[in-house]
C-alpha cells in the first residue's frame, strides 16, 4: 500500500514499511497508511527522527547479509517439509515464542516457508519474504528453545537459500548487530555483511 513517499504491507501481512528519505512529506505519507496505536517497522540508513504523531518504541542496528556466491550447502539428514496455510497457527505460535521478527496471519503469502517437525510438532521454520529483482530475503529463521543445538537453523537456511539460488536469485537476510552467534552461523553458510541499517519500530499515536 502507498505511493512513492511511503509504502507499507497490509497489517495482516506484517508491519514492514519503507520511506525513501526521512522528510516531513515521507513521514506524513507513512502516517496516512497507519491507524492509531498501529506499528510500522522500517530499515533506515540513519537513526529515525520521527515527525509529530509518531513515536519510536525501539531502535537498534541491523546487519544485512548477502550470499553473493554459491552457498556451501552441505547435505543434511534433517527432514525439511514445505509449510502451507494450514500450518499458520503453529507458525504463529512458534514465532510468538521465539520472536524472529514480524510474522502475521498472511505473511506466508510473501514467499515459500518450510519447517522441521519433531513427533508431529513444528519446532523450527524459515522462509522467503521480501524481494527485489535478483534477490530474495531469507526470513523468520527460528527454532523452539527446547530443540536448539541440533543444526535445524542451518538446515533451514540452506534449504531456503538453495531454492532462491535455483530460481536465479541471491539470498539475503537481516540480523541484529548484537546477535553474534547468528552472524557467525550465517558466515559459515556463505553470507557476508553488506551494510548496516537502523531498524526502527514506530507507533502511530493514539487518539482519545
């Protein structure tokens, strides 16, 4: 939704938004796409400086990592299955527990998602989200706390990246600058840091 001054996904797909610059016109255009007490998530080149009517709830540095060469995808004996609309309730529960980033009822329609099950229970997942020509984002990489340390995250990132490469694109992803263990894992899988963003979550001020 939106125009050249601001764009935003529908609320049930997620709060990801974009503005070309931090101008009064762009902030006003973003506000026009939001409802009171509604959040938007932006990746900015510099720390957010909101106009009146918007409040920053959280802000932190975010690394963008790109796999520019053929990723080293080693074979895995972990069974990775494709997730569908019927799996959304489990996906919502897992992302709510692990907080890999925004995931809503219709986020699944942005790209293919896959997961790993243990005794029928979804315990890890990852998928494809935003895209620009030639690139596709690896997103929502998460594992239930009780099932970490088994290589599930690596297997899923490899599976998703492999699909992106086979479709003729390059995988990229975003990770908190402070998440050293995740950055180390992604480096081992062929990703390198390309740039640093500031992730800002802003909320539309409510009305009485």
